[in-house]
C-alpha cells in the first residue's frame, strides 16, 4: 500500500499554479497603482517599464484570471448540477462547530481537536474568500477597463466607486494571502517549511490521518471493503 | 563703404538735473550729447531705413539706468571721433548686433534667455525673435512689471491673438479690469527670460504644478472661496496619477496619449470661472469636454469625475459606503486571521 494518497487532480494543480502566478502578477502591477504616491511605488512602476506598460500587464493578467475563474466556476457548477462532484467545499453547520472547537483548543479550554473532513473550515474560508473576492475584482475591474460601456447603463459614480472597491479588495486579498495563506502553507508548525500537496497532488497517509481524519476513515473503509 | 553707412552708435544721458556725475564712467557724456542731442540727427541704412541717432536725455534720466550709467557703459566700443564704420545694413541687424551689451551687468538673466524659446528662434535664423531691448526698451528701460498689467501688454506686442484671449479670461479680466495682483500674467506661467516652449511635452506635464502653485495656496484662494484641494483630488484620480507617473518616467509620453491635465478641461488662455456659464467644466458643458478625448461618452460618463470634490455621504453615497465598508472590513479580516495565527502558535509553543 502506497504511503501517499492522491489529493488533488492534475487540473486542480494547474489551476493553483495559474492562480498563484496571476495573483502575484496582479499584486505587483496593481498595488503600486493603488499606492502610487508612496515612496516605493514609483520605483516599482519604473522597473516594470512605466505606468502604461504596468497597466497593460495588469489588464492582460486580469483578463486571463477572469477566464480562469469563469472556466472554473462553470465547470464546478456543471459538475455539481449533474451530480458528478462531491460537495466537499460547501460550508456546513459543522464548519462553525469546528471553528469554535478549534478556538477552544487554542485557548486551552479543551485538549480535543476538531476532526476535519476533506476540507477544514479554514480551507473552505480561503476558497470562498478567493471566489467572492475574484467576483468583486473582476466586476469592478471590467467597469474600470470599459468605463464608457459601464456608464451607458450605470450611473457615473460607479467608476470611482469601482476603483475604490477594486483597490481595497485587491489589497485585502493580498494581505490575506501573505498572512494567512503563507502561514498555513509554509510557516505553520504543522506544515513547516512547505505543504507540497497542491504541487505534487499527493498527501501522506500520516498527514491525512492527522489533518483530515474523517476523510481518511472513509478511505480506509473503502479500501477494506474492496479487499477480498 | 559709403559715408551714409557710417553709423554712430551712442546712447546719451544727461545727469546734471538729477545728481552728481560719478567720475570717469560718465566721461564724455556731454561730448556725446553735443551731437546726439540733436533731434534731426539720423542716418540712412543700406536697407533704406532711416535710423534716428537722437537720444532723449529726459527719457533716459527717467529710466532705471538714469543717473547710474553713462553712454559708453553700454556703447563701450565707441572710442573715437568720428566713429568707426559699423557693418549693419538694417535696423534689426543693429539691434541684434548690439543687444548683448546688457549681459555685461545682467548676466544671469541673459544666460537664462539662452534656454528660452525666443533665443532658440533667433538661433534658427528668425531675426524677428525678441531680444532684451524689444521687451525692456533701450534708453527708456523701466520696471517691466509696473503696473503688473504691463507684462501682458508687452507680450501682446507680438502675441496679439493669445493676449486678447487671455484678456477675456477669468485671470485677464481680473488683471485688467480690477487691477488684481493675485492673478497670473503671462510670465507667471511661461516665465520671462527662460520661456519654455508650451508645446513641449515635458512642459505640459509640469503645467499642473503651475496651476497648483496658486490654487493650493489657502491664503491666496480664500478671498475667492476657491478650494485648495484641487491638486490633491486631481492626483487621486486616473488623470492626475497617470500624469504624475509619466513625469517620473522622465521620458515624456507621446502627446496623443497624455492624460488630461488642468488645462485640457479648464482651458489655457481662455480659462473661465469654473462655475460660470461659459465654463468648460460646468455640468452643462462637462460631457462635451470629456468627449474631446473620450469619444462616444454618454451623459452618465461625466459623473465619473467628481469635480474635485472629496467623496461624501451626501454627494457620492456609493463611494462613501465602499470606503467605510473596507475601512472596517480590512482591519477586521486581517486582525481576525492574525489573531488566529497567534493563538495557534501560542497553543503549539507555550500551552502544549
């Protein structure tokens, strides 16, 4: 029996790497635009070839990101509707109970840790945070990219409002990623230095039993029933 | 060379009425006036133009140099009688050949002119490009800014059309009709000696600073009830941000992709009161102004520009709500996540 279990499909791994590259590109070209009058912004913009080029890169990466999200969501909805996808990412009441249980554990009020299924509440939070954040930046980004079209149907105020929302949403996403995601994927003592699952697609049985015990239990059951 | 081309070049002054002649310097002034005090003294140049050689000593005495300089201070090359022949064929040649005398004292302003558009024209061969004496006068030099409106009138000698436009602008009317000293004259924006070419991209990109130098000055704007946040709100928007970055890039962008600068919406020499009926930026005219660059813009589009107002609940509720929303959401989100990380570490490290 292999020591590893496949956790992420090839497609999921490609999606992650793509989001990673696009997110970095969008952050590097977007944040200096939001904070264009701070000391570090102008040098960054100059290194990247000037504001016109920075905007071009940001638009290209943004449109690619939009395509990625649209493909991802339509596929996901299609799979869910046809019943071919497990609903493992849908938030449930159990997630709230797990969050409270984890908080109690952190505070030392209990020694019993929450037992997670395929995705724990933190992972679901991050996934849905990314999806909702993506919808906000894509919609506001398109308003900013096509202001003439947007104001044909919507009040003019939508443009500066979109600009403010786009920058703030982007900033929040950036902070969540560098603080929360980097902690959970790299710095947390549980995974330090590097949780490689999303790149290799594999997770060790040991880690799976520890981090996703409910899913692991189901897996063992299935394996035993298959054995003669 | 025929006798008529013998041009005697003298400025003459009479110091007797006003003060004691400084020694040496003014030596010979009386001698000069013996001939140049004669109103009918003149020569005919090879071009056929007559050049009067009369020097009005009273006018000179009333000039800024009166009592300070003697003839040969400027006409230093005139050493002998009768004067040497000069090679000038026209009046203009004479002026151009002689104007550099000013630099002997006014060196700093003279060297500034070498960076100006007028000198560039002269260097390209335009003999009509103005030199010192064309703006300041020669024997009758007086303070160029007394009264202040004189500055613009001096420029109007050549720049007639643009001066007329300026005179009917909000700045020009205040200057000429109200004798208001707060408003800019030509040289406040264009400078005087090192006049920059206004079609130069670099100069255009710097133009918002010119406007801002007065329009962010609270003391100056207060009597007129004008906002001093115009620059700040401009910079916070696309146009201002792009313009300021284009400037930092040092390589000026192509003129056709330049973002809107103050003057593109408000006008240049024809700037009107922002809230007046002829203003290009008043609501009724704003869309047309936007459409100069944004072809096909619909009525709503011009509302995307907040007219230099800062977002407020009353004026722009949507923006205000987004602003307040994120002001709470971001610290709440990041603080909450950071707290969870700290609690986790605390459990792992301390509270095992």
